[in-house]
C-alpha cells in the first residue's frame, strides 16, 4: 500500500514522512454535542465546568493529558477532540467520571460519538428543515444522525408546527446493518424519517401524491408522481484505507484489486443518487479511501456520462479552518505487480474488470470537469482520518444517454420500479419506447455497470467497508421479513378513546397513527408519523422494504386480573412520544413535581402513594383515576442539578402505587443527571465506548 500511494503521488514529498508517522498512531476520540437538542449550550457549559478540571489530575508517562479541545472548523463549536490513548481512557480511574458522563449523555441522545472527518459530508450537503433527504448507504448511522439534526433545526415559535416539513430516508443494503442503524437514530424520536433495506444502486422509485383533492369533484384525485430529493448523500462502500488509523488490518489486507471491483459499485450508486436528485438539488459523494480509483475516477465517469446536466460545486470557501487538498486531475492505473497500465493496454484486458472509467480524463476533460473542486482530507493535516468528498449540483434533467445507461444496466433486476427516473410518471410509458443511438463510452459504461466485481476479489476482502459492499451484489428480490405499516383511521375506537382520555387537542393530527402488523389492529404499540412519511409509506408499501419508521407514541398497558379496568385508557404515553404530544395534552393528567418527589420515583421502583411527602404529587395521585399521567419536573432552580433542563416523564398510577415508565437506560441517564455519582447498573461490556 505504501508503494502504491508513493507512485500515485497523493502526498507531496515533503509531507510524506509526516503522513506516514500520523497514520501509524491511533485516532483521537471525538464527540459532538447534539445541536438540535434543547439545552445543548447548558450541556457544553456543564462539561467544561464539571469535567475539564478533572484532567489536571491525569498524567500519562509523566505528562499531563489535556482536556478535550474544540474542533475549530466545525460550526457552532459543539465538537470536541480528546487526544489520549484509548488504553489510558479505559484503565485510568481518573477518567472514569468523564467516561460515565460521556456514556450516559450518548445514551440520552445529547452526545454523538463520531470520527471528525465523517462529519464533513453532511455539513457540505447544506440540509435545511424543509428538505427531502435520502442517505443511500446509511449504516452505521453517524452521518444519518447529523442529517436528522439539520432537519430538526426548525423554529418552534409557531405552536402549530409539530415537526419540521422535511424528512429523511435512510437506506442500507445489509439488513443487519439497517437494524443497527435503527438503534443509532431511534434516540432522536423523529416522526420525519424511515429506514429502508435495498441495494442503493438499484433503489426503486418512491411514489407520492401531491395531497390535492377536490371534494366537490370526486373525479379529481391527488396526482401521483415520482419523489425526487433536495439532498442526496452517497457515502459509498470503499476499501477504507483512509481509516487505517482505526483499522490496522488494512496494512496486511490491502490489495489494489479491491478498488477495481468497488469502482463499479461506487459508480452505480452515484448514478442512482443523481437520478433521484431534484434539479437544483445537491448530492455529496464521499469515501474514507485515498485511492483516486474510488474517488476522482468515479466522479469523472459521471461527469463524462451526464455532460452539462451536473457540475461539481466549488466549496473552497466553506469550513475555512478545515485543512484540505484539492482533487487530483491525473492518477495512475497500477496492476497487482506494481506496473503502470497505459489506457491503450486496456483493450487486451477484460474490459468488465478494467473499464475506461478507471483512467484519468483527457486534457480537454480536465478543464471541463474541475476535479480540483473535490476535497481530499489527509491524516497529517489536522490529526484526523483520511477522507474524500465531492459535492454535485444537478443543473438540469439528465440526458437520454444516462437514462438508457441506467435502464439497460438494471433491467434484469428492476424491470418496472427503475424505469425512467427523470420524467413525470405520466410520461413513463412514452419514454420507455424511446431508443437513441449510444456513444462508445456509454456502451463501455454499460459493461462496467453489469460487472459488479469478481468473486475472487470478494473472497480476499476482510475490511468492514468491503464486507458491506458484498451485500450490494444481492438484489432485494422480495419483501420477505419486512415490517408492515398499517394506518389507523381517526374513527378507530382506540384512537378516539386515547384522545378523550388525555384530552388531546384537535390541532394534533389523529390520522397519522400507524401500527406494525398486517391486520391493522392496535395490539401492543401505536406509532406516529409525519404527514410526508405517511404519504411515502402509503404509496410504496408493496414495493419498498421498510424496516423502521415513526415514533412509538402509545403502549398498551396490561392490568392485573383483580384490577378494575373499567373506564380506564389502557394505552399509556410512551416516553419517546412525550415531547411531541405534550403541548397538545389537556391539563387533567399533567402533574408538577419537585426534585425530591422525582427522587422518590428514582429510589423506588414502585413507590406507594402514601410514601410521598405532602404536596402536589401525593394530592394528584390520590385524586386521579388509574392510568398514565405526565409528570413535569422543573430543575431550573435546583442548585444540586448542574444541567438545568425541565424533565417531562410518563408515570403509571395504579390503585396504591405509581411508577416511572422509563427503560433502564433512560432511568440511568436521569439518575446520573440528578445524583452526579457513579452508578453500577451496566456490565463493563455495556459501558465500553472507546
């Protein structure tokens, strides 16, 4: 690998030694305070005042370890880097209090741990709260979380605005990784996102309607059309050699052939992403590889295919304190023997494995493509991993050659779903009849698209990035083991009972509840979705494999046999849904508690009502009927609580007792906030973060 990159000349000679020294060292630990969470500034202040002083007591090899430092180029100053060996963090007792804090805040969704260079693509995508966004290769989900943050940075001054107008679709080809992704983003409790499980290069179209119906004329129904996205993130599978600082196996497993096989997959994903993109929309293509075969070569290929329909965006003025290098205009195609292959030699090779697009552009194309607008992030510049980023803008609808390229290359897998994606649905049949003479390069690229890497290359691959790419070859041929999403009518008896019991305002939509069973019967959980996510699910249920969507709003509470359950709502408000629903609840089942009353719930799993001191909570519990109650705790004026956030929690009131309806982890987070001391409810393996 070292010889390969020496030959490619990606690093200037005077920087080579610094580059090699850096990649042999471990990465700093980086984490981000979630900007869209209430009280993020207070959490930052608490971190710096409560935990930074602890670092004065920590030494390693006789030297003091500095507290986490802010990443200067990240907007809003909410990202920190801790440059300490992970073995020291794990084993040094002085680190324990800080490590506990980081763990609990991560579990609560206030902190996100992420390698700092991987934060760049979502930033350059410029996501706004009203945007439709798709993350094509989303797992494990750190970038997805960033995108969701950006969508939820919307104004809450309008009380009628329950959630942002935009939404996010997070897709991954690997079903296990897709479910892991769910765990990563579920803590955001967003009704504005769904997770799908498809090969990104053959992702079917999403259909939606415009929601415009004419009640006076039943013949005029809402128009159905193909959904296009304002923003697309294509963080594609790659060899991952830019991440060598956290995956040392890359040194021994790296092979030049890996990039040749992945080049095809990467190009197909980028093509599909551009087809899903709106005109004037932005797409970010990124890898954690330094290899131009996976980077500039892929970018050049789509610029060559699509001509003036797309362009690279100049982002040199963005993130001014981020040190970067420009994209490469020239590179070498090097075989396994270290020999440089000239373009003319490809005609004696297997063109499926060595397509034209591997080679650099011509002199004329260099001036046209502007590859220097790409970003290359090198580890030695700011003590990071290696990364590549290219930002595209779609200028106009894609040309017919690009349509033909995609349709012919994917017809066997997606005969119907992946028809022309650049034309309104009403024109689909007409467009499918159009046949135009193609160019020689387009024909070569068709061969490239149908060649998805050779079997030997897959068998010799061990990196996580490559393992995920193997799944790209497996088309989702059926919707077996999918999740069902069935909508509940406003007239559903369960919904009407819930609305009446909690006195939910009419301004909260009652037609966006969903259950996840094929019979559309509320049996255990009821979820809530945004209007646009509902639209997507409604029109694509039998075509797209959805694995997650919505916020868990209500859970059915089982009563003991000897309990009187008449006139009681069996559906309790789930903790995940409290934030959304609280502004629309009537006052009848809301109580206000002090810190001491909250501690009663934390110290006892099922405290009896007569155990509570005289006060508002005891009086309310004695007066209210059985069922769910929302408890509000104002911590603003509590001196012993460092992060002064109001807490809104669901509790369940039974005949003689009440209990806090939180998961063990959520309860642990709350206890950490209240007591500020070590709590031992997890095993060591549960707690390891580094």
